[in-house]
C-alpha cells in the first residue's frame, strides 16, 4: 500500500512577495520558505527519505487576510495554477487541494469549481476563520453548496487567532511565549476544535449529510474531549437530527499531521475509528522522517495500517497513484 500524506504545504514566490512585509526574516524562517516553494526534486528527495509516495498539497494558512482581497484572489488563482503544473510534472507524487480567498465568496466559489473541474484537484483547504467569522456563518453557505455539488471534502486547517482574541488570551507572557501559545503551541488546536463543534451545532451536516470534513493534528483535541462536549452540548442541541458524537462517524476525518506520539493516536483510534484516520506529516513544518518513525512504531493490524497510511486517503479523495 502506498504511503499518502494529505496535510502538506507549498507556497509560491508570488505569494511570498505579497506577504514580504509579514514573514519573519531569520535563517530558519528563510530555510522553511525555500522548502515550501520547492515543488521539484528536493521535495521529492525528502518524500523518499520518509517513504512518502504522494503528497496532497495546499497553501499554508498564514497571511491570507493580510493581502487585499483583489490581490489575494489573483495570488491564490496563480498558486493553484502553479500547483497544477507541478502535478502534471509529477502526477504520481503530487495531488492538490484548492486554495480559496474567502474574503470574496462568489469568486472563491468559481475558483473552487475551476480547481476541481478543470485542474483535477481533490477538495479545498480552508484556514480557520475569515475576518473573525467561522464557516458556519451564512456568508459561507455557497462554499458548502459548491463542495456538496462537487462531492469533494474540505480540509479545515488552523489559522492565527483574530487580533482581539490574541490580545485577550495570549499577551503579557515572556518573550515569544504568547505568539507560540496562540498558534501550534495550543491556540490553533483549541480554536479549530471549537470550529468543528460550531459546524455540527449549526446543523451544517444535517443540511449536507454527505459532506466530509478533514481535520489534522490528531483531531484538534476533540477525540479527548468529545464525550464531555457531547454530554454538555447535547441538551442544548435538540435541533440536530443525531447525537453530536455521531457526526464524527459520518462527516469528520482526522489526520496525524504534526502529532507523532502514541497516546493521541490511540485516543483518536478509539474515539474516531480507523476508517476515519489518515496519516499526514505537515511537511515542511514537520519532517517526513519523523513521521515515518511514528508510522513504524504504531501497533495496529496490517489491514488497519494500510487504511491509515494511505488507503483511507485514496478512497476519500479518489486518488490515482499510477
């Protein structure tokens, strides 16, 4: 069974230029940007080192709203085109998620349709809130209608918190601790988990019962807290057609991106089930070799290992590897 990773990132030089005033300028950050922009042999060599057969790629989250909407639409359109060209060069190694500028929903819908119908992508990667609004907001209903019509999943990826949230939760700490806490040190995962619960509570999956959503980082803390959340929220959610936890077995998929230890994997395995778990690395923010060491260490049956390391992703995303 091929190894497929699906929360993997790239960028373009145009995107970097548009964000030049916001990206950190340190040796480590510049080295990371060099890895992100590479869609050629160096990336493939890194994939080979971790035994990754295919990456499903999407733009990283930082910066979309820092670009004026017209500029963002143009840059994202071109990034999708650059990814499509890379897939043509390496059709057995790369696949794509559409990147969308949700500041302009109607244009984003057209771009979503273009990416699936013309470029052959396999879904969209959307990054957290837009202007402080989550995807249950009525303004984003056309995105869900498009995903439902196109019959493709949405990968919901974290994004930095809105400024008022940052100021309330993550300031008055030493050095860079507040910034780190606000993103992948904690805040990203707590907010994304809440985002998924909002989608469920809004009735989205009753309106679109076949719609699939993928979340990373071993479920953004939700597997650990699901029983508690469902127990407390259930009495307030009498409008839903099903118990809250059931939506995790019909509409939510979880990847391992960036989480390479056994306890969260075992928790997700028990709560979500192997048929909705997928291996991912979060390259280049995490190393393929680190992910492979984790993959080799997990104790599951051969059939479950095949599902996790690529079979589930291949089925959900309708990937062709040959």
